[in-house]
């Protein structure tokens, strides 16, 4: 159960110009810097924000998504996905509830019958579409032990650390004072850019806890580079969220389907 809670917390906290390079510094490690970004969330007992995400790909219509995210310790999440289609997700360490008003169906999945690996994959799949790049460096645990060069730089007007590591190469800029991620770049083995995210317009949600209000991303896909602009609005942390917000009362006419078996394992 502890591991499942850790998985949820990871997703909850999932769920976010050229530098003037100074001298290489040995006073901090890549692992400690990346961990510092994550440790800021240890004092967050509740968190809520509205998201507006606009995604564009050359020669294709712009797509707009909107949702409301709410989290309450120890492991309660509620996501009201509003656009382009309504969808409600409520989850804790024992179950996941998905409600789609358009088809008047709700699916309640029992997590306790799954193995840890099955739970992790299932939760990742459920939450991946509302994951926000830039709030965390989600792969830092896989990268922290790889060789990295750390430099003090000026980035977007702030004193920052630049972590340049690999293999394959990744570059992270972290605001020295606010301890927020300013930019992430990842590359493939040939050195081509795979992903980049830049954060802007930071707000101090509570003392010494800063979050960006605007995030720009570029991601390489099979159809080319996809660009997104993410706006975080109405950000609140450590405010009271009633327990009722994490319960689901099926409206009249809604069919609730209970799934109490682990996902089938597909063999090659």
C-alpha cells in the first residue's frame, strides 16, 4: 500500500535566451538539485488549479483542453475534465472512478486486487492526459546517477543552476531561489531535440512555494513538433477541500460498472 501511495503522490505532484555560463560548481549534485524541486511539495496538504491547454501542430486545427485539478492528502485526487468532452475522475489508494456524462456510465475499478506493477501502469494511463510538464522533472530518479555537469547561470533574469547530463542528453535549468524548473530539454541518442518545456510568470502560492502560471512545451511526434501553451489559473494550496468533493453520487439514470479484477496480461 505504501508503494501505491508513493505512485499517487508522484502523479499528484504530478499529477509545472542563451545562458551566460559561469564556472562549473561541485557544491551541489544533480541528484540533490532535482530532489530539491520535488521536496518543495512535502508541505502541500491540498492543491487545486484550473488548466487551459492549447495545442497546435502545423497544418492541423488547434486543440483546446480545460480541466480542474484537486488534490488532498493523503492520496485523494479529483479531475473535472471539461473540454472538449466532459469526464470526471476520482481516485484514492483503493479505487478509481471514471464518469462520462455523455454516455451516462461510471466505471469503478478496484485497485486492491492488482499487483504493484499493474496499479502503477493503470494509474499512469488514467492520469497521463492531465500530466503537466514543467512542474516536476519526472524522470530525475532515472537520471540522477548519470554523469552531469552543473553550472551557475543567469536564465530569464534569475540566478539558476544548469544541469547538463546524459546519456541520452538532458538539460535542466532550476531557479536558485524559487527552486522551480525554468526549462527542461531532452534529446535522443543522435542529439536531436525530443522535448522542451519553459515555465513563466511564477506566483508564490504560500511562503516559499512557487508555481508557474504559464508553461510552453515543444514535443517531437511522428507528425513533427507539437507545441502547447498551458495556463494554470486559480492556484490554491493548503486550503480546506471538503471530503465530499472526492465522493461520487451517481445521478439518476447513470449505470455504475464495478471492475474487481486485475487487467489481463497480454503475452506475446
